[in-house]
C-alpha cells in the first residue's frame, strides 16, 4: 500500500460486526493499481451510534465516501441528504459519497454491479426479455438496474406474490413504458433468467424455479457466490443453458463503489 499522508483521501466501510469485511482489501488494491492516493479503513458502528458517526463523518474534510453494509443499509437512507433513484426504489443504501459541503448522497449498487458483471462476461441485457426470482433488497436493485439497462420486458416471481407486485409497481413508476408482469416458477420464454433469492446457499434448498422448463437458448444467472456452482446453475447447464455465476457481480461492484465514493457518480 502507498504511504498514508495528510494528502491521502480517506474512505470507510460501516458495519456491525466488522471483522469479516473484505471490501477494504479489494478497494485498496484497486486504488493502488490506479495510482490513486486513497485508503479505506473498517469502521465498527453499532446501530444506535449510526446517526452520531455519520454526523462526525460529515465534518471530516478528507473523507470522500463510505461503503455501507449490514446492518445499516436501510437505516442510513433516512440520514442521507439525497438518494439516487435506485436507493429510493430499493429503500436501502450500500455506498455514500460525501460532498465538499458535508452533504451525503446515497446509492444502491447491487443492481448496477450485477448488470456490469453481465456485460463484462459479454452478456448484454438491452433488448433481452428477463425473468427474475426474488423481491428482497438485492432483487429490487437488480430489477431496477435491468429496467434501466433496456431489457425488452421483465417478469418478476416471488413466493409472496404481493411483494412481487409491490416491486413491479416501483419499477413501473420509474419506467412506465416497460412491459412488466408477475410470473410463476416457469421461466420459459425469457432470454435471461436470474435468481436473486438466497435459495441455493444451502445444499437442501429447493430450486427457485421449475428447471424442467428451461431451454438451451436461455442464459441463467445467479447472485449467490458461495457455493460458486449452485444447484440451479448445475440444472441449467444440464439443460444446455449458458450459465453466469454470482462472483462477477461483486467484482464489478468494487469499481463502481470506488467511483461513486470518489465522485458521486458511477464513472
């Protein structure tokens, strides 16, 4: 790592607990590769102290931004001065940028990271039809990002149908011209199939869809990183589908996080 001086721009990651975080190592390696004089440090913040800590960060003139993770992603939305469309739609923030005047803008990059990971793998979502399983935080972010990327239509499936309908309404408000529907476990007839649920993390989890309906022409993508080769990806591969694992989402998100923390934009 480069020497830390009074000229170094400081970044943080706010979490509770903090011991497990890997983002500082990745961000610092990226800064070093870019020749940028910056450093990210872990900041252990309990939920009851979040507001106090953020107030202090506003007064740190050499701090440009922070990554926000569990359990603060939802609570910090009320403390930001401004939220991006993605953060408002999801109701959560995972990165903040501190402006020179101390104002804080928050965004949610799970969805943008997922789309960037697809594109880096040569999968362009624009013009494709997409089927998405899930309606939680990650799924909401991905739904918004897929809509923004220019998919031709988007079908949402969730075990609790009302949650899918609520997410659909939020996406529709942002993209009124997009064809949206609440779907079933049958993902047939879509170019891109995405599992944005936690199903697949445990060996005995059921599949998030009816794998017998998958077609060889489809691309099946995961957001789960461990295990890397989920039961869904194995089933999709057996049906002749192209598969896309969860790891590229995080790798792509690191660069987006660094850019947003530094500039308040994704570039």
